[in-house]
């Protein structure tokens, strides 16, 4: 800029913002008012000889102040978006499952308390997703009730406590079980019976008291069907439900490769009480292996990956609620422990497949259940499994690489190991909370484990001892085994009659094992051992008589209705026949010269003794039989075998399929007794 121009502008004053003249505005240069012009002429216009004209007044744009909409309106707008999203998701899930809704297949439920009744009086708006709007779908259990509290600006979302009359389940098994119509009241009573009687024996699943039968049917239809089949008092309905269970297993699991937690729990339940549905041959081994395979197909047999979503059947990626640090829910952990329990029970009862391999993950599951954070029943389940682990270490040898033998012979641990195992049982007993120590099912497992440990003492051959000290110790050990048997049988005889339906295969196997051990204690030829005292303390024949009487009265107490038009019988109608068959086999195995009371002889079993048999007052003297010294009387054995033809249900009992029964004829500990060959051939109980 020229020096003269600078000097001239220094005496001028700049025009205020927005007041520049038209010429300076067009030239986009600074406008300076001349001195003494009172703002009427600028320096630039004067220098250029132009008329200084003021610029047009600029219109000041006022900012619009937007009034925010009411809070309730904003919430309703967001709510509309949420409702639209939920509707679209519900429609997609319904299309994916392709469930044909038939109102007659579902049980109407009462409407839950309305949302306004559960909110404060300030509630202003209630929106129910799924209300009939033109062609909108009928409300389902997934459709929430949404309430808006405009005073506190809070949106409350509620779901019905029970499925609606047209609700649908994501499981295709839901329609499979719909063929069995169980009234609501009856279903609730049967579910209560299952909680009280069956779950106390084997708490494989947690069923909260607030869970209704209709909710269980919606969430776990296969488990619901198993529960209804076990607790119904109509034998024909029980068998029909059993057939449906087998169809679901063959169609959904085998053919369609379906796998979910409901199916695993149903398989566990069906296997644990499989004796209810057993007709000709046991099938618990098949069910236990199916449960293992289905659990592994789900991937719940290990810790899994943390924070990975689980993909549901319809394809939606959802995150598991209530997961632990490794991503597994407590229900999944409980289910895997229950699967192990069933495989161990299967080994104890049938000895065909070994229990599920114990892993660090199962150990972590057991520790978590031992805390009982969700229910005290988890502590009972954990205690049962701890006892099974000890028993399996003694009765489940690993397959020999050279012979491939996986027989059920009890191992021969050292006395030091026996003391250590008994110490472990005592530690388990002490770890049980005080309020649970009197639980009958825990006493079953603790006494049975002690009996299995102590029985191993008699697998060793007797050593000659001139001092007689070893023989004295052996008598002490025999008395310890006798006390364990008495303790187990005392718990069983104190069980109320109405709790007998909950006895599962594992407890029944413990019962038969106790009977076999008691029979061996009654017949063992041991110097210094008084077998007559054994029979005075616990007579195996009298025990079987009392059990036949108790079990024979159970159907009337439960109001059981036997099936008509079929030869199949309910569990408690045929169990007395099986017990009488056991008595016949016991009587045939009694040593020569033993006196068997008449009351102990089965009423419907003809035990034919030779005509030369001598009678005695109040009893029968056994003059022929298996004498314990390797000698056998074939005629007597044939008579014993022919005598076990008592069950009119064509119930097949094979010693190869029922190892617990073949133990009767097994080695008398160290006596080296060999059983007759024909006893291992299948025979029919009619």
C-alpha cells in the first residue's frame, strides 16, 4: 500500500460490521469513513470520485427455537420402532419353525395380572404387542406387554407367566407330544409328584417351584413327556407315552440328528427310570450312550469358548444368559454331571459300557454344583457322583490290552488303599451340610460305597496264621460288611411307601447288591463266622417277604389302573414276581442241611424237593443244592430253574442281561466257587 494512502486512512474510522458502503461491499474491501463526514462518505469512494452509497440492509436471520416434543411422544416413537422389530422377528421365527397352530392341541391358560396392576398409579399408557390390529398375528408368549410410565420416563416390558392358547415352541418336539392330552390340574399334580418323589432320588434337573407344567411343556416338551409318563397312574397311558418317547428318539435324534438340552435331559430321565418301560430286554445302555452322544453334539462336554454366541435352531445368534467364566450355564454343567451319573449307573447295573471318562471340566462342574448356589439339590447330585467315582475305581477296571477284558470283577486294593477310600467317604459325609445329612438318598449312596470298599477285603485268599490273629481280623471285616448291609437295608425299610415310585435303576442295583452280599454272608463257610447269627440279625428271606408285601400294596396306595387287553404289567405289579424268583434262586443255593422257613418260600413258586427230603417243624430241610465246595446237584438246579416261571407278562430275565442277578452264583469271595453252566443261559419268566 502507498505511503500516502496509509497516512490518509489512519485519520479515518472503519465502518461498523455490516455497515460498509455498496462500493466497498462489491469490491470486498475494508470501508473507512472520512473524518467529518459523519459516515456519509468513505475514503475509497472519495479517492475514486464515486458516489458513496450505503449498502442494502442485510436481513438478520433469527434462529428458530424448536420446541421439543413431549417426553411421552418421544418414547412412543421409539416404542413403535421396537414393536415393529419384535413383530418382524416373531414372524421370521414362526416361519422358520413352520408350526401349524391348532387350538385344540393347546391348553387355555388364565390371563396373567395386567401390567397396570403391577405398576405405580402414575402409569399413563399401556401398549400390548400382538394385539389384533387388522391382520396382525395373535399374541404369543414371546410377545411382551409394554407399559410406559410417562412421569418417570420409564418403559416397562412384561411377559406372560404362562403360554397363551396359541403360543408356539421353538422345538419341533412340541407337536410330537401334543398327541397326549393331560389336563392342567393333573399335569400340575404329576409335576409336584415328580419334584417330591423322583427328583429327591436323582436331582438331574432344576425345576423351580414357580415353573408350571404348561411352561415346562413349552420350554422342554421332551422332558415334560418323560415326567408325565413316569408319574401317571394309568399303566396304559404310561406305555403309550413310552412308545411316543421311542418315536421321538428314533425320528428326531437318530433320523433328523436333532440335538438340544431338552433332548439330553429327556434321555437322562428315560434312562434313569428305564425299568418302568422295560419289556423284554434292558435298554439303559443304549439310552446312556445316546445321552453322551447328544451332549457331545451340543458341545457341552467341555468348557467351550468364552463369549461366543450360540446359534439357535432358527438361525438367530443369541448369547447364553447366566454363563460362567468359560461360557457354560449352570444348567449345562448340571446336565453333564447328570450324564456322567447315568453312565456310571448303567455300568453298575449292566456292566456293558464303562462310565463317561472323568475330565478336568467335569471336575470343575462338580465343584460348582457342590456349592449349591442355585438349589440345595445340586449338593445331593454332587455327593452322589463323588460316591460313584469311588465305586467306579474299584468295580470298573480298564480294558486289558492283551485280553480286552472289561469284566466287572472288583479290584483287589491294598489295606492301605481301602483305609484311604473309607477316609474319602468320611470326608464326603462331613462335607454335607448339617441340614442335608439326614437325606435318605445320601445315606443310600454313602452306605453302598462303604459296602463296596469293604467287600474288596474278601477277594484275597486266606493266609495261614498259627496265632489266629489274621482270622480274627477277617471276622472283624466280615462284621463290618454285615453292618454296612444292615445300615443300607435299614434305610430302605424306613422309606415311606409313597416314595417307592422314585427308586431309580441305580438305587435298585444297590438294593440287589446288598441282598447278594447278605446272602453270601449267610452261606459263607468261614471258621468262626456264625451264619445263624447272620440270619437272626438280617434274614434275607424275611427281607424279601416284607418287600413283596410292601411293593404289592403300592398300586392300591397310588390308585394305579392296570392296562386292559394286554399282557404287559406295570412296574409294581411285576416286581413282586421278580423278588419271588430271587427267593427261589436263593433257596436253591442254600447249603445242604439249611432250614428254610415255610413263610420264606414263595407262594407262587413251586420249589420241588426230592421225595426223600426230610421235613422239620416249621421248615423245610434243603437236602439237595449247590453246596459251596464245587459239587452240584443237577436235578436240584433244574428244579430251581423251572421254579422261576411265575410272571404272566413274558418278562424275560437273562443272567447275561442282568449281572446283578448273576452275582448270586458268582464266586463266594475267596472260596473259588464255580457256577453251573446252565445258569448263564437265558431263561424265560412267564
